[in-house]
C-alpha cells in the first residue's frame, strides 16, 4: 500500500498507559484520513523490564479501542527484538562510514574526568584515537558541528545546538544496540514517514535525525504531542495516577467514551460538541490543530463522557455492554435470579443514571435478589417513622385492589394513600421503596414496581409490614 506510514512503538514494560492510547489513536486517525498505514511495533529490547503478558496487554487494549489487525490499514505487530542483526549492521555501517567511533572509557572514567574538568556529559575524548571494536568498548555517534533543525508538526521548527549534544552511544560495550539506534533502524526499514509520539521523546529527535541522515535516508515528519497531566498539573504517573487503560475497561468505561475522551486531550472535534463519533474524529483529526500545552486528564470529564455515551446506546446495546457486570463473579444477584425481560424493561430508566456500566447491576439488583438486601440505616430512618405502618398498610390494600398494574396507576394509588395520611408523594413512597428495594435511593419507583410485578411487590411489602 502506498501513502504515509505511521507507527506506534510501545515498550511492553507495564499496563497500557492512557497517554500511549491517545498517541495510538491519533496515529490511527491520521493513517485513516491520509490513506496510509498504521504499523504496530513492540519495542521489546529491554530484557529486564519487558514481560510477554504486557505485550499481550497492549494488543488487547488496542483492540478494545478499535485498533487491530482486522482493519486493512493495520500492519504488524512487529517485534523489535527480531531485528537485532539489522540494528548492529546499521551501527557497523555508521562506523565504516566514519560517522561513529569506538570508545573504551567506562561511565566511571567519564564521570571522574568530568569532575576534574568541571564538565558534564561525554566530551568526545576518544574521537580521534582510531580505536577498533573490542571488549569493553562502546560505539559512539560522531555528532557533527553546527545545529539540527527538527521540523515538528506540533512544535514548529525546533533548532538544537549540536555542541550541546554529546557523542551518544549506539552500541553498548556488550555489543547490544541502544534504544535510539534500534528505534531509527526499525523506522527506516519499516519505511516510516511520520513519527508521532510523546513529547518526552523530543530531545531524542535531533540525535535520531542525525542517524537518519547518516544512514542516507530522508528523516520522517516529526510530531511530538503534549503530555497528559493530573489535577495538580503534574505529568501522569503510574505511581500517583490511574493510568492503565485496562483499569478503565474493567471499571465499566465504554470504549467509545474512552476513545472520544482521549481524542480530545489536546485536540477539539470540529462539530458543535466534544461528544463525537469516531467516524468524524477520524476524518477531521489534524496534527496542525493539536494544542501545545499539556492536556489535563480530567477524571470527572471522562466520567461525564462515559455517561453521555452510555445514554446514546440502544437498550439492547446497553444490555450487551452491561453483561460482564450482570453475570460476572461480582454480580450482586445469582444468575438464576436474573430475568432478561425485566432488565430490558428497566433499562431505559437506569441508563440515564449510570456513570459506568458497572453501576447498572447495583441499581437493578433488588429485582433479581430473592430478598432485597436491606440497608439497615435506611430501614431505621424510614420504617422507624410514625407514618411507615399506616402507609404500608394503605399501600398494600390499594395495590391489592389495583386493576391495571402499571407505573402511572401505581403512582396515583400511592398518592391517594399518602394524601389520606397527610403526606406528599416523596414521603409517602419512602416506606414502599425501602420495603421493595431495601434502600432509600434507586431507579424510578413505580416503573420498578411495574417490572417487579404485583405478587412479588405485595409479598415484599407484607414481609416489611411484618418486620415493623
Ligand atoms: N518505545 C518508545 C516508548 O514506548 C517509543 C519511542 C517512539 O515512539 O519513538 O516510549
């Protein structure tokens, strides 16, 4: 396939970071709207920090946000560890060409010499020693004089003074390639045309551009995208913040909501609202429109997006999306107690109240429990009041006599009982709600009673009456 080639190159060293997910989505959108390709490359060369389960975690998390092999624009995954030979060959090419040289100074020697000379970094001491390869020697890139200009679609032209860039290491003393080199060689060999990645890599860009040049290839278009920060405007960190995409998935965030929210971190959809479908964001996303400043990863806003996206689901899709929590190991009712028709009837009333998909099970649990789980504090407060007994007795009589078992007549009947007891509907319905649901808060009561049915509603009200 022709067209621009984007890539996403995560290192499998932990859970999949939301910042990585945003970078992946931006690359994904660009690959689509420019008729290009999205290459997934797993940078798994750090043997001490990589674990295979993290690699699978990345692939699964990407699939969850819609990025995967079932799309024609997807290519990979490639694994950096498979290309070690190419990395070393490129290093040798640079050495043969005179762009790199061997150096036998250990980090301790570099440090000691700098202490004496009052300097920092590596001062090119072995540049002209003409050392060949050998044990204990690293291969360093010979940084040319002058300056390096990185043309960055987000940051503009960024000029680096080469005098401030040390002769960086390409091959370690054990012969293993460094990240900078491996990353460029893979990008070259995978014919990457656009490197869109986190801002923290901007200082690598001039060094990498020098390697591109030295290898005789046209450097890619660069774009370094702003970091995500928390409420305290600190960069999101694993230790401080909830950064794992997997965790949001497991807590009941919809992939559509997550994708929509992540896309807006540093970019604004073109339509009237930030709540936008993927098709529009994919079509409209441009790096030129990306904000330069750090983007606030706002959990409250994410929750609001999730609620909005939950409300946009059809009843059936909402039910499907809730299933892991309705039938999972933490479901608050036995599977045998669940009734699909009852859930579907209740769904339109609970959907607007859910912030996460996990919420739904806890809102409708009383419908499917053999006995409602009573919140004792609510019981004491509501059932301890003088009006509880007459209200329950009156409601039982009215509901036994009711001809049409539907929300509206159920409400009117209870209103009448309340009036007879000098109570407004809000107060009048409290004992009925606690008797039937076990709590004082929950979904619209009369709709719930309609769904629960006359027999079970009356049985629960009588049981509560007996307990008074
Ligand atoms: N493997 C690098 C990382 O996860 C990505 C480097 C790049 O995108 O060029 O930070």
